[in-house]
């Protein structure tokens, strides 16, 4: 992956205590990593004091469509922070707050949930590496935190410690926050992106370096859901087709090659894609028949298979009961129709909850519970809701992102107490 000149500057403002020692190993040592990519990533790690870091959407992912293309989430995990929307529509955040990513008007880290504002109309949320975006029930969109590349969409590059509204549109349906670019769908089926565009991840061509307000991607009105990775984006349309664009140094676009795409390009010919999620430099998706597919970089086993990177979708096992998948950084998680939750890939902070820090090349079941919903988020720490509406988190806790009033890493799920 090419290094853009702002990676080091942007990340140096992030509290490095977020990064567990196990994740600071040389990128060149990661299995399956191609040499030319490893050299660049290692150079980035040297410049910023850490190894590969980013979100999905996700992305955010950190930012994924789960179960169905239009699904939204009430819990989101950034690099070192967590946010959740209660059933009563109130918003709560905790963890790292160096750039205001919690939205409580301060830059003070929190080890337990703190309410954000007084609104009780929050509907869905997603977290970028060090910023957050959320949609309210009135269809308005709000973002806060890091804004170095205009990812908050408020027309500036000024970071915000409290939610700021993105334009005046009142028909936003879902949002995905990546590392430094954001994309969202509207109820009219249009797709909009903004923020950093060094690798054409906005889908509007490669001439613009970054934009600070939402820009429509093409003219299609059939977009159902979108997900943002570090420097690539993927989205599903209502007819079940899958489209990706941006950086493809590791094949994360699934187009069979390593060339970037400046505008949306269809992934294969299948018309049964139901949900998609983008990690750092890989992508996973589920199809309507319940199969799970991944492609892109595989240094930690994040594709759910052994071997090196893949430039086209490859099926993960032979299961047909997968109902949703989410990914961030180098760790994806997926839920099955029986209510079980499975994670794989990077396990440096115990985010796979298997009692080790061994990276896994195949889905690993999280405990014995069969009550996990499709509302979960993955990364260096993982959080998810169960059917009784209880919230559980585990993994990295260097900045209190597990919400248990400590900064102690937890290798097994622990319940988060959200204030009444």
C-alpha cells in the first residue's frame, strides 16, 4: 500500500498507549505480507511508532452493513473508543478522547460510559479511527472528533469535541466512518462520501485530494448500504450487486487485480450480496444464501483461510448460516443464524476471546452464548449486543474502551453497565 504523506502526522496525535505492545511488531514479520507492501507499512510504523492501524468500517469499519444491506448498528468501536445507543435513543461513549471522539465537549478519556448531550433521538452510529458519526431518528447526520481531512463533513478541517450536523439534509439512512473518510446513504438510495481521497476512496475520481462536505457518488439511486476501510470503500445495491473502489494494493476491492479504482466497480456478477464490511486492507461479505466470503490482505488470517492475499472473493468454510459480518483493522467477526458469534484474524489484544493472543486463520467461536444479535462491532476490542439488550465488550482496554472503569485488557466478554 502506498503511503500518503499525512499518515504519520495524523496518527502521531493519537495516544500511543492505545497500541498494545504485541501490535507494535514489524509489519514485515506478518505472515503472508508481500515484501513491497511490508516495506512501506514498516516505514509508516517507524514514522508513527506503531504498526498497521486503521478502521473499518470498519469499517469501519467499523462501518459495515450487517445481515442486510441497509442494516444499521447501535454500537460502534473506534481504535480506542466505544459508543452505543440505548433502546431509549440516548447516546453514550467511553474510552480515548484525544481528539474529541467521545463527543462530550472535552478531550478527557473516560473509563465508563458518559452520556453525549441530551438528545434521545439517536438511531444508529459508526466509529472511525478517532472520530464518530451517527444518524438521528429525524434523518439528520452528525459527526465529531478528528477532522484533519474533512471527514466530519462540516465544511472545515477543524476537529470537534461535540456533535456537529452534516449539512441540512434530513434523509440520511446509514453512515460508515473509516480512518479519514466517511460515506453514507440516504433514503432516496443515493450515496455520498467525503474526507480523504488520496487513494480515490471517495469514488468520485482521483483529482480531488480531500473534500470537506458530502459529494454524491455517481447518479445511482439504488445504494442500500456502504462500508469504509482504511483507503477503500464497498457498497451493496438493492438488486444484490456489490461494488468497491479506492486502494487495491492487497486485492481488497475483490476485482481480481491490484489496481486501484477511482469510481465504483462491480465485484463479479453475483446478485445475492446481502451485507459487506471493510477492514484495514481486506473485505468480507455475506450472501443471501448464508455463505461468507473474504478477500484482500491476509497477514493475520483475517480472510478466515490460510495463505496469502486474495484478489477475488473466496468462501470462508462451507457454512450457509452466516447472517452478518463486521470488520475493523485486521479482525472480523460474524454472527450465525443460531445466535453464535465468531471472530478471527488479529488477536494481539485478546479480541478473539479464546484465552490466547494467537492470530487465527479460521473463525473462532466467542464463548458459548447463542443470544448474540447482528448488532456488534470488531477491532482491537469487540463489543456486541445480545437479545436481552445487554452490551458486552472485550479485548484492548488501554484507554478504558471496555467501559468497566479500568484500563485492564480483558480476554473474555464482560458486560458493560450503561447508566439508567
